[in-house]
C-alpha cells in the first residue's frame, strides 16, 4: 500500500481496504450467481459496507494488516538502524499485546478473508439482500 501524505491509501486506508474487499466480494457474488450488494440501492450498499466493516473488525483483519505492514516495512527498509527500530517495535508489541501476537501468527499463515466472507455470504444470504 502506498503511503504518500495526499494519497487515499494514507488518509483513508481503512475505507479503501473495505471498499477494495467489497469490490472483490461483489465480483465473486456475481460469478456465483448470488445477490450483488453493489446492484442494490444506496441503503443496501451502506448496510453491506457496515456489515463488512464489522466482520473485518471481528476477524482481526485490520490488526493483521498492520502486522503485515510492519513486516513489509522491515523487509524493504534499507537502513540497518531503521530495521533495528522496526524489529524492536514489533518485539515490544509481541511481548505486550496478546491480540498482536495472535495477529502476527495469522499474518504468517496469510488467511484469505475475502473467501471466508464469501462462504459466509453464500450460506447466509443466498439470493437475498443483506440486512
């Protein structure tokens, strides 16, 4: 993810992530012949985005993404001093936060949240709008 000060990735990274995942889910919904929330009215779309936001929070998606970003920063940083600071920051969080440890382990397994959510949708919504 690019992190320029004026870029949406920097300013609205959570909103961008939600809309990006929503687009992928809508694509798979169409492909599977399921109800596509993007084809509903604005109320349906907003309910879907709110539901997706809650699901991603519940599943720890944003925390896992933060861990992945920390690891990417470490890998692509050239300076030894910067690498040392990043690894110390990661270690400090690993030692002090159980949820960060859990997210760290999840990030190593690279779970596919989009596919998990699509399977949830398949079972729950069939061809009905999201409530």
